[in-house]
C-alpha cells in the first residue's frame, strides 16, 4: 500500500494541492522578504518624499511604475548606513524563520477534528469536487 503525504509529493500533484488547501497553507513555502522592502514599509514618509523629488525630475511610464518604484526603494535603502542595512536584513531573516517555523508546525500538526474545521474541510472538498466535475462535463 502506498502512503500518501503532502510533504513528499510534487507541487503539481492534485493530492498535494488538495491537502494544502484543507490545512490552509500555500503549496509553496513562505518566501523571505527583501530587507529594503521591510525598511520601505517602515519609512513610507521618507520614501514618498524622495520619490516625489525624483518624479519631479523625470516622468515614469505608467506600466513601469511598480518596477521603477522597487528599484528606487532599493537604491534609497543602499544609501542607508551599513548598520541599518544589516539590521533590516536580520529582521527579514528573523521574520522568514518565524514564518517557516509556523508553516512546518501546520504541516506536522494532526488533522483537526473540531466541528468548525470539519465544516471548512467539507466546504473545500465540495468546491474542489464541483470544479473537477465541471471540467469533466466540459471535456465530455
């Protein structure tokens, strides 16, 4: 008999995807945030002020705004002292470790038998089965 596990199956495996949905986790492990991104969230006023100055000098094509904004935040962050950069890098690492720990705890935890969790499982299963049946009807 095969033992099925969400931990050892491929990401494209439907069983793995279903198990992750049932336990409320993404199929992918949490990603580590970039240090400049965390820094920018805490220093919104400073970043906005510098960005306004930059935009006064030159305009940005609307489709390039997000990419240019991230590049701008990164350049602004690199102008900070090394100690500040290291502090935010450590914070990003700490947050990532915490998120990974929580992810692994949920993966290792036994299935909850609480009524509200069982109700959620049933709802997820119904939605999954409905979408699979709709695809089957479309194909046939």
